[in-house]
C-alpha cells in the first residue's frame, strides 16, 4: 500500500498501513494482521519496531522541548499527554539533560568547544571560557559526518544553569554525554548548529530512560 504525505510517497506493507490509519483515527479496536506467512510477519514486526523507536525519539524530544519552553512548564499536563507517571516523566527528561525539579535545579549548558588537534576555540573567546569545566569527546561519538570525523573536541560548559536562563529552544532534547565524568550537557543552539547543521534527532539514543 502506498502512503503519501505532500509530495512524498512511501510503500508500506498493507497491515502496517492499516494499523497506522487506525492509530491516527484513534480507533480502540486493534485488527490482527492479515498476513499469515512467517517471513511476511517478521518483516512487519521489524518495520513496526523501527517506526516505534523513531516515534519514541520524536516523542521524547518533543517532551523535552515542551519542558524547556518556559520558566515553569506544566509537567502534570505533559505527563498526561505522554501517558506516563510523574516519576517516568522525570526519568525521561533527566535522560535528556533536564532537571528533575525545575524550580531548584539547572542544566549543564555547553557553550563552546575546542578542536584539540589544533587548539582552535569555537563560538567563544578565551576569556569567555576561562575557568569553565570541560569534557572531551571524539567527534564521531556525537555526530556522523565526513568532515572532521575522528577529531577530538573539548566542550566547555556552565554548570547548573537555570532552565529558564538556558534558552535551549530547538536544541532542547539533544545532549552530549561523558560517561567517565558522569556529565550530561545540554547544548546551546549555536553549538548545535556548529556541530550538526540543521536540527535533527539524536540517532544514538532510542530513548531517555
């Protein structure tokens, strides 16, 4: 079956297309797949798994952006919309670098980076980053790019910036992680654009749990 959105056309298995249509219509009754062949059913399961994983990422990035949209977001309404308990919501948002308690906690905000092989500082002056904590990651661990792949980058961040002052905007939901130092850093829009160009989803994390 062919599904069209605007000028884009995608061929999908009939069972998947019917399931998508039912979900978008909000139908409660779940019709079982009409396919009976083992291989066809395995392909259907694989397609649904990839779709579910992608939608989960979209959902969590949308949740993190909603939470970062103002000084105090309505997390109760957000939890209801996400069909999550308050504790589940907190874990997901924390996984995206956002504080559990927005009234008291802040985020580690990445504001600049340095290419370690040549020592060039990007997006800031030396005096701007003097004394700021850092962590270092290989470039190919944070992006898939033919340019600069393999170069180590040292990131400078301001610790525990209040969420209202962080002004994450469209970069909310994208985070950099240094497991050795146990640092999760939200990135400013300038850092995001310098590293990745146009906004996109984080392909390395299926979810924030």
